């Protein structure tokens, strides 16, 4: 296996470990074991645990950006936002990605991680603004709802059948036919 392939294998192993325990709770020994390599070899690929985590943060935001771009395609305006919102709901079914993203936000006390997380979020924001062509306040609402959806997904609120969770999108059917949760025009299910 080439060093590039080994690096990819380490990133795949590391995402599971960091998603479960975060930056400070994850040991490089556990990552190396999961990747099937020695800890010294892990440090040849990534000089520090933080460097490994930063690579995962970058990968996390890139995966979301790729998802948004594919979903939007040639769409613009509200249609683009709806497509990106539906695609994000499907993406959030991967709890590993969701929890890694939440750990990235939680680790922002570190200036390097804060900067990488800001940069990733800014790239997403800029892309959504450019692709949708919508006014700033609609982009703000899109991302605000997105963060609310992250928190709801982390707590698995869609599985709670109570009035206070009725706004939560339920899992979309295959093909992205779920509610456009990242839109701003949601009414609680009870209000419809």
C-alpha cells in the first residue's frame, strides 16, 4: 500500500475515533490500531494528533460542499436551497460525519482548529450565496436552520414524536424527497 493509500486509510479510521470521542478524548494509539499501523508510522503521516484532526475538519467541510454542489447542480434561488437542504438531511444520516462536525465546533478553543473550522464554514457560506444568488438574509436563515438541524440530528429529535419536535424533518425517502429542512418556511407539522 502506498503512503497516499495508507494516509487515506488512516483518515477513514480516524474519523470514526474522533467522531466518537472528539479531539481531546481520542488517542493516536486507538487511531493507529484501527488503521492497522503502528503509532510511530501514524506520526510519519500526520506529525501531531491536531494535524490529523485538522485534516478531518477539512475533509468534513469538503464533503458537505461537494454534497451541496451536486445537489444544486444548475439550480438557483430557492430551488437550489431546497435541493441543498434535502441533500444535507440525507448526509446527516451519517452520524459519524455529524458528530465529527460537532466536535470540530467544540474544539474551537484551539486557534488553529478555530481558523480551519471558520475557513470551512466560510467556503460553504460563499458557495451557497454564489450558487443560490439569494439575498444575504435568506442565506443567514438557511445556515441558522442548518445549525438547528445539526443539533436536532445529534439528539435524534426526529425520533421523538412530541409537539415540541414536530418541526424536525423526518428521514427522507431514498432519492431526497424529505422536507426541505434548511428552508426558512417551515411550519410545525401540527400547524399544517
